[in-house]
C-alpha cells in the first residue's frame, strides 16, 4: 500500500495547492440523481466532473470546432480540481493514497483526434499537486455530446487509507 499523500514520504496536497496558487472549490452539486463521490472499501469513485466554477459551466462547445485543444485542457484542469474537491468533501485529501484511474470525455468535432492532449490538463494537475501519487492509468475518449454542452468531463478513481 502506498503512503497517504499527507503522510510520511508523501506530498502535502494542501500545501502544494497553495504553492501553485490553487484553491479547492466547493463540491459541485450533482446535476441529476447521483452523488459527487462514493467510497467502497479503500476506493473513492468520483462522478464525472464538468468545468463548473461557482455553479456556472465555464464553456460550451466542441473541441476541434469552437473550443481549442488548449482551452479544453485548461477546462480539464478545472474538472480535476472539482474531482479533488469531491474527494476532500467525502474523506479529506489527507486520506488520499493515489489517483488510480482517470477517464476523460471530450465533446469532439468530427475528425478531432486530440483527446489525449485535452485530458492531459487533468493528468498534469494531478501530477503537479500530488507528485508520484498523482500518476495514474487513463482513458481519453471522444464523444458526441456531454451534459450541459460541456466540452470536457473527467471522472476519477482514487485509493484512500
């Protein structure tokens, strides 16, 4: 078992967020009948997070059409922050051992194949904040539509102590 991030040998996620000038947002309220995150055993399953800040979706559109890859990667970073907030709200980041799996969904224009570069926004944030414990397995999938017309959605599986 890996050491929790706030434990000995691990990264202090709260300090790293502050160092990066980032603040954990409030947990985004569910858009339908689900919970932001649930724990089963030593795992937290975070529902798909949209780029929502202060209750508002920051952008709509399709990547490769009216949203650039770079804009979408920044939105994926916000999704990742929202995922960390969901973990914090459920069990606290101090119990986080490792980000195990990230699934990124990209609302893609026809012919767009840069989904991995978009989801790098989330992956890079986890690495910056959590170090080695933020490295994970991943999927980056192009889809026709996402809730509310969002360009990107990120879901996470995390191991906790």
